C-alpha cells in the first residue's frame, strides 16, 4: 500500500496546472497563458515518500516534474481569491511524473499523466506563510536538475484555487498542483528522484 498516512482524506481528484512558470513556458517555446490550463490525475496514481515509481512499458521517456501542491481543507465552490487560504489545509511536494512521448503522441494528457505511481506526494502536509515565494528544487541521483522559486509562478496559489473552484466543487483532501519550473528531464530504472521545497521538506522516490 502507498505510504500516504500523512493525508487525512483520500482525494476525490488531483487537479494540476500546466505551463505555470515563466521559465518553463520559455523552455518549451510557448508564451505565457491568459488563464490556467488544467488537467487531472487519477487518485490511483498517488504514492508517498519512499514508494516506488514504476515506469510503464508503453513509454520510452518518462520525465520528472517538481511541483508545489496544496491539499484542500473543506468543501468549496466559487471561492473568491480573497478567501482561498481558508480552504487550504497545507502544502506538499509533488512529482508530476509524465510519459513525455505519450503526451506528445496523444495531444491530450490523461494517459501520459495517469499511470499508477505517477503522482508521488509528501513528505508531510505543511503550513507555509507565503507559498508564492518558496524555493523548489529537484535532484536526480543527487544532482540538481530543477532549481527555482514559486515567485516565478504565472498564476499564484490563490488565483489557482479560485479558478478551479469556479469549474468544479473542491472536496476535503483534494490536491491541486501548481506547475513545474524549467529543467524537466527523463528518469530511468535505478534512479532516485527527490523534490525539495522550502518549509516542507524532501519527497524521495526510487524508479524501477
């Protein structure tokens, strides 16, 4: 069973925001978006700290993506930005594992993002005084591959929570991930990948 004891509720959904760092948009040759682009990961993709990321046979390139994510505290719909923090239980590190070749082949992202074990989260649900200005980095086998700050977010945490809530009802335990900075790249069997966020800690997983 996945190591998810630090989550009080099993999420009904995992909502992710694509292309939400200025540097990542530039990395992919895309201009900044006018509003958040959303996609979903299934709860069956969830694993915790120390659990194993399993690479599917269908993909020849599976990438890491370090992200700051938040956990919803209470049910909410049509939440104004000014009240968004009332609905946040706390924050976790998240690795938005992605089968990059399948993402490009399919056009839409559900298959590429939705494999079992493709959503490591942890190591705990933490409080952050200012989630819009914390350091974030990812190491692969001890070498830094992503290093940035959430001050580079195009859409900030409060904007994202509000935007999502005007689309779908948020329930206790739901997870919203805020996007990844530049430096994404592939993982292979035997690798160890670690996402570290200031004020939260380090989420580490092995790859098989």
